[in-house]
C-alpha cells in the first residue's frame, strides 16, 4: 500500500461517499483484480502510468473539490483504469493553501513520477501548480481556476485551462447587470479571482455610464458578512456584484437572506458552482449567475449526458458543474496521452494543443497560443419555486451565441497578454 493510499483513506472517511478504492484508482482496486484474474502479456508486467490530482481536501473549497475529484476519477474509470494498454492510477494530494498546492505538485512529479496533473480548485492554487509545471516541464490542466493571469501574463507551454477566465464571464453577465441599474456595489474576495472580478466589473460599468457606489474585499473563510451587508443596505445600489466563492458564497447568501435582503437588491456573480447554491438551500438561494455547465441543459452532447448518468448512478446525486469540469479536464489529458502514444511531456503538450471534442456547433479545445479552452457559458437565475432539491437554476441564455461573439468575448491572439514560451 502506498503512502498516498493511506492518506486518501482518511479523506474517504471524512467525505463519506468516496471509497478508498476510488481515491487511488488502479492501485488497490487493480491489484485485487489482478489477483482474481491472471493477466498474460505486457500490460500485467508494465509499470502503472500515474496521473496526479491536486484538489482540496480541507478548507472553504472542499465541497467543490470533492466533485472535481470524482469527475476526474470517473474519466479514468470509463477507460477501465487503463492507458496506453497499461494500468493507470490517479494519485490525489491536498492543496490546503498555495504553498501546499505547490508542494503537492512537486511531490507528485518527484515522488510519484506522474505523466501529468489536473487540479487547482482556487486561482491562487492553480497559479502555484502552474509555476511547478513550467519548471518541471510536466503537462498541467487547470480545470477550475478563472483568474485571467493563468492563460494571460503567467501563461506557459505546459499549462492548459478549462474554465473561461473572469473577463469572459464578465462580458457575458455584465450586460444583464447593467439592465438592472447603473449603481453597482462590489463585494469580492481578497485573492486573484475576486480581484479580477472587481477590476473587470468596475471597468465595464465605468465604461457604460454607471458608477461603483461601494467596494469591499472580504478575506477567505469570512464567517460573518453582516457588516458588509449593512454597508450595502446603506449604499442602496441597483445591483450587488459578488466575487466570493464556494462556501464563502454560501455563507454570504444565507446571511443575506437572514438580514432580509433577499429580493430587495439583486445579487449577481460569475463562475458559480452548483454546490454553492445547494449549500444555501432553496429558501435562501437568490441571484443571477454564470455557470460553466449544468446537468439539465438539453444542449449537452450525448457523451456528457452519459457521463452525467454514470455519475448519478455511482454517487446517487446529480453531477455538479464541477464534476463535469473534473471529468473534462481529466478526459482531455487522458485522450492526449493516448493520442501522443507516449508519456513524454512534449508529446503530450503537442497532443493537448491538437485535442478537441464536439459540443454542438463548437469544436471544444485549447487554443495553441494561450492554452485557453473556448466554450459557451450559461446565464442562470434561481427558479421562483424550487421543487427539486438539486434543480435550482432557470437557464436564461447560452452565450456567446455566434462564432464572432465567442472570438470577441475571449479575445484574439493580438489582444492576449500571453507570450507563450517554447518546449
């Protein structure tokens, strides 16, 4: 039994739904299967290919990270835990803070000799992992982080990002917010994601004849938002722009409701996870949001519908957007290793740049010049009456609509701050 298996078994006890076998796929489970059924040939004797995952096991992002990890593990399970005709294992390490994320990435590379890494539940974590990927020349897929720097000024040849950056989310949601009024109040988290939101929405409203009537930055893991809420009430904005994530958003919206603000002043936020609203509960859920994916979207392609069905069957709950992101991020890495027919990093990077799947009329893939995945977003409100404990969202639009709109929202190579290095 590896040290990772031991560490992950304690995490399984905390999460409940995740079994020990799931946390190091291909490890104990594959060993057991080989004992039960003798294999003949090279696959049996081959050293397992290892893929690293760095998702939080503690802290305010842990609810989202559980889904991200489960989605990634499902992507490997759908390949029968095999890659290049060899057993494949996922090694999942924690990211308690940016330094911890960096150390986990270094350990995955140095100790476990992983072929690639998927992870980075917060932008600050992803930036730390990306720096390690660049230094160590190991492919890294950032499946959740939204800070612009990741595929902008801090881009590198080994980092690929699935989540649209803050600027894209802003260009999709800000016009809806402007329709609500020209006086905005910003409440954002005091780290890269929140700071990007503050700048992007401030720039938009100032350029469109409005004003920011107040702006606060809240520390991560804020337990009491009442002082912020009282300031918002006194400022009387037309809309509140949020930029607090995961369990912090859950805490804020619960207190927003408790202080009688639900329905009084519209609330809006980008890149919201399903788990954030599920944690709030139907009585307090409120707002207008952008989502990266939704399990009930009828436009989801057949492969994604099959993934959602497999996830629900396995975990007895719907696939959150984060499950899809973990699955798609891992799928793109596994597909690319297969396409490269190699675990050599440069070959995988080249395959990731060429990788794509169809989503309706879109060819979903990573742009070669900045490694940003280009995809549409969902604009969603909260249903006026929630009768299903999982189905909160009323989907209003899927944007950007046209190819031209997509290019305008994501920007061109000439507009990009990314100066891609070479392999």
